[in-house]
């Protein structure tokens, strides 16, 4: 069982505590949501997992092996892939070339068409595989960013605000894709602004406020707007 576990994770930027004593775990075949107001520490948590933010305390483990203090490259090769906020695709490269960049983090040689998992999930990427990535719409670029992470065959997928700025129809495509990714057995840690939709999709969702875990919700709580608002304002 390749489980991602955070135990007492703390992140500090100078005198500012961005995350304080956060503990959670994500098991294979689970989606865990991380929601909360702006500045709550959600993105800092993802960056700390990837070795790109300063750990002030606590541990990050994957399958019982410590990732604390390891470089972002080492974390990626251990089996964790991040889809960052803003997509960060390479506009001057084609869709296929962007996808092939994800192969660099694979731990085993690719058999057959290594890009097929991305094409199956997002058929538009197959249709536009020779097109410049910069010519894609924002929604298509988001699908490309997720597809690029998947071709690395990670055990854990981290996503930072994947629905940000997308049209409602594309948001549906992204959330449907996340459900399909869960069915493939990946562990997914999802940072999202669409709180109710995240709570409805995820196996459980943790609400962060001021860097601390305030509340944990299940899919059955998706309609409890009052409880969610109270957690955001805590």
C-alpha cells in the first residue's frame, strides 16, 4: 500500500507560519480534498510534500519511506506528481512533446504507447497531439497538465486548483477525470477552490484555516453550507 502520510507537517517562511502541525493521509484509490480560504496553507502543503517549501517540523512519508528533506526531483522519482496552479505547460512545444516531458519521472521503462493513459482520459490531447500547446484553450491546457503528470505513472497525484478559471463544462470534464483517476488506484490530494464540489467528490475533505486543520468532512456533508462557512471563518 503506497500511502502518502503527513505527520505534524509545519511550514514556515521566515517568521510566518504557513502550515502548523498538519496530519493527514491519502491511500491508493482515494481522493482527499484540501480546502479553505486564501492563505490557509493549502498550496504550501503541496510544495512541502514536493520538497519545494521549507519544512519547519513534521514528516512526509510515502509507503512508509521518509521524503522529508529530499529534493523535488527525488520526490517525483519516488512516485509523486504535482499538477501546479497555473498549469505551467511549455507553450512553444507541441502537446505530445509536453506529455513526453512527463516520462522523465517514470521509474520503469515505458511499454507500448506511454502516452495512451493521457489520451484515454482526455481524447482532445490525442486530437491535438501535433498542435502547439500555446494554441490550446485554458481548459485544454489544464487537461494537458494533468495528462503530463499521469504519464509519469505516479502513485500519488497532487493537484493545485485544477478548476481555476475554467468554464463550467470543462470543470465537469476535470472532475470526471479525477473520479476516473481514483478508479485507476492512484492516491489523489486535491487543493480546490470549489469547496462543495470537492467535498462531494472526495472520500474526505480537510478544511484548513490559518495554517491549521479545522474540520474534516465526508461526501454526505456536501450540502451543509453553514458548517462549511463556519469552518472557513474559524
